[in-house]
C-alpha cells in the first residue's frame, strides 16, 4: 500500500444537514464542523470550505491565541469548553462532522468525551478521530509524558463502537503519513458514523 500525506486523503462526509448516509465522494470540509482547536490552525483551515467551523478547547489561553490569529466570522468561531460535557448552544446534534486529532489521550475520561462527541453530531454525522498508538515497548506505557494513555487498535475500535459509532474507515499513521492500519507505528485514525440509538 502506498503511504499518502494527510492532504491527499479523500475524507468522505455528507454535506448539509439532511439525515442521509455519508456521501462517499464529498470533501470533509463541508457542512458544520467542531474540533479541539489548540491554537486554531486546523479550525481556520476547515472554515475555508465548511459552512461553519467551531474550535473548542478547555484552555482559555489557546482560545485567545486562536482568536488573535484567525478573526472570527459567521463561518469561524472559537470557544472554551470541556470535551466531556460541551454542547454548542446547549443543544445536541449541531454538527455534521466532529474532528478530534490527538485529543482524547489527554482527557481523564476519554469514554465520556467520545460519548459527548456523539451527542454533538447530527444523526449520520461523521467523527474523524486520531489517537496515538500504544507501542508494546517500552513496557506498554505512553511514551509521551503528556498523554494519560495511548491506545491499541482494538481499544480504539471498541471505544468508538461503545460510544455509538459505526466505523467506516480506519487508517494507520507512520511518520506523518497515513498507511494501512496493520502498518501503523504512530497513530490510529478512524472515520466513524453516528448511529441513531432507538
């Protein structure tokens, strides 16, 4: 399998807010997006193509940095929030896509955060999640001292499905390139659709 840089991947999502299955030919930056924003670069990038992009981070300093670098508009907002409880405008189902790249490994209750990401998505909405891969050496512990945990592929799949998602695609990441999941050395990357619960 050829490894591809992130910008070459075709991320499938559905545009608009209609309760349809994700389109297989759509770009990820359509519809309404939310993401853990840090200093705001990724959120600003999504806002260039999305109907609306919201960057959320629990650290006010990151929000202030993002707001100073990227002017807010009708298409771009930044706000503080706790990933385990945040709901935009206090309502569920406000987003077509939620992007969480290397975030949940920093959160004390990662499963509560995944469930809350589910709550923020519209039915059929897409979660784009990437987490660091737990390496068997040294001693199966996180290598990064800022990570509360790192994950095996099976742990990621189980957590995502337990939170109410159906995994549609999974990639591995090695040295900043996406690859077949079985060749992953650095991270696990999944696209998972919110399943409406009866």
